[in-house]
């Protein structure tokens, strides 16, 4: 029978029963018996009909869990910025040529929309200078935002084909 090949002698079965009733885990019993796996011990316990234990199995060493740090408090909400009351008369058109002088409320269609500063602070603003023909930025900021396209060098048709084919091989 398969049990005989696993080395379950009467003496080993008696040891298994004692250790099981003493509350050792299947892994601990397998280590003490030697030559058998945890699963073999569990199978033998079930075949023997052992169910009751003197005490629940305990880990070999106590597991130490570090106390969890308390959750950080949520950040304080930012102060609510209130919009100025609506003006009944037509608002005058402002020209903001000075860098960093435009706000969200004063930013016009042909004004540079380059952000200056941290949006979370009260000092945040936009460039505000006059924009060129196209785009949302003045000449200086357009040069920063848009990099010229790199020219592609011509390659021989064969080298190009070989390079393309290597991607799929």
C-alpha cells in the first residue's frame, strides 16, 4: 500500500497522534518526524480520523506586527476665491504688456497664456503679452513651448527595409 512506502510505521503514527493532540501544526509535525511533507501529515491525520486538539496550533515564533502609523490628516482646504461682483457697465480693455500681469479674470483672447508661478498661490499669473498670429503664447514663450522638428536624414532603401523588418522578426 502507499502508506508503507511513505514510512508510516506504528511508532511514527503514535508520534503523529501525540504531536497532533499536543497542538503542533502539520508543518511542525513533518519536521519532527522527518521524511514526510506537511501534506502527508494532513492526509494521515484525516485518514486516522483525528480531529480534536488540546490547543490550537501556534506559530514556531511569535509574529511581531509593528503598530501602524496613524493616517495623516487630510490637507486643509484651500481658501475659496470669490469672483468680483459683476460690473454692469462695459469693462475697459486692458493691455498687459508687462510679463506676469494677467490673471484668469483679465486674460484676453490675444494675450500670452504662459503660466507664471504656482497655481496654488495668490501670486500666480499669466504672461499677458500680446500673442503672435497663431497660438496662445508670445514669441518668447512660443520658442520655449514649440521645438523645431528635426530633419530626417535619407537612408538607403535597403537599410531602411532591413531596419523595419528587424522589428517584426
